[in-house]
C-alpha cells in the first residue's frame, strides 16, 4: 500500500498513535474509489437496533441479509462498512480482507425512553473479526452523557493500545434540546469538539442547520459571526471545531431524502472542507442499482477539486 502525500499528512496529525492504529487509519483512507484523497464515504448499517427490522429494511428486502451490505459497500467502492457485532460476524469469513470494517460498539433502540445506549461488543470482538476501527455513539446533552463518555474513554484506550482506530458518533440529544437544538450550528460544533476532545480519530456528526440555539452562544456568534445561511460555511465551522481540521470529520446522510437533496448536502460538505459522508438509509433502502448510482454520484463530488 503506497500512501499518498495527503494520507501521510493526515496520519501526521495523530501524533500519539502507534503504528498499528495509523495502519488501520491508512487502510480506511486508502480503500475504494476515494483512496488517497483524504475523503471518505462509509456505509453504516446500525439502523436495525435504532428503528427495528421492518422500518430499516422493508423498503429494500434484500437488505435484511447482512451479506448484502458488505457487497454494496464493496461494489460501490466505499472506504469502509460500519455495523454492530451480529452483522459483521455474519459476513466476517466471506468478506475477510475485502473492505475495512468498523465495529459499532454501542446501540440504542426505539423501545427505550432514555437517551442512552448499551455497549454491545468488545475490543476483542473487533480484533477477532479483523476490524480496522471501533465505533461509539455519545449523546452530548443527555442525562447519561457522562457515563457514555466514560465508557468511550475505556474502550478507546483499549482499542488504541491494540492498534485500532476510534470513530465517534456525536449526536446531541437530551432534555434541554429540542429538534431545532439537536442540529443547530453551535450545538453541532460543540458536539464535534467534544468528540475530538475524547480522542476520536474520525468524528461523525449531522450536517448543521443555520440555527444558533444557546443564548450564551448567540452573543459569541454575534461578535464573531459565521455565514450561517451558507451550508458550506457551516460545514467549515464544524471542521474548525475539530481541532482546526486536524481531526477527520464525516457527516451523516440522515433520514431518507431525494438524491438531489442529498447531493446538495454532499457538495456543501466538500466545499466546506469536510472529509466525507457516512450514508446508511439513503443507500441501502434503495434498490441496489439506484444505491450504486447514488453512491457513485456522491463519490464523484468528492473526487472533484476542493
């Protein structure tokens, strides 16, 4: 694997990491159609936990089969595939070495009323299955946010010690945040920064809206304004919150939407300096031919000069 100068630069940002962790980061960055560019498109399939099987897979019944998702990520030329323990175990032998995998270590479900997640896998599982990274969700703003961050600290320390990378889903949720607040620019930037502070190698957040939620933040943004109406400028603000771009940040595709709307988001992410997209339902809920076309179009955006 011959690293590009861009990937070498990115690896240099992670000054404390051992060669094993940097190798696994390089595997993710050097796989697929975006190999070597510093951009990524990742397929996450943890929605079965979050929403249940029918809500997740009934729109495209082929997606009930975990092998489908491995093959979709491979055929689309993606950088990595992220999933909980069961789906990765279900395809681990068939697809060994075919695509970097990220073992999602905690999950919630829609039968719960709490803003928390259960730890559902271990670092030893990730090693056994040949994963390149672990993934973990935190909910800044939740009543359980500190316990989640403490769980992440323990798992991230163990993962890094054995050469695995750490991907953090940072989704603001909790009693002080309404739906506007969860994706407001100041809250999204705060969540991304918290993920960087916890030691994440790759940070996953939702694309921010133009809202400013916290009263204290409104004063700061009034004094030091951001072009909140420009989606690319909002993305650039999130990138700045990730150690001024020294940590990789990717943005979720979110709820199912039209291809044009998703591609507009991707163009803003690319223009704002984000490192890529992590697209789940918008890919696997479509028929495979449509999903491959959409993912190809997303990759083509990221392959253009930024």
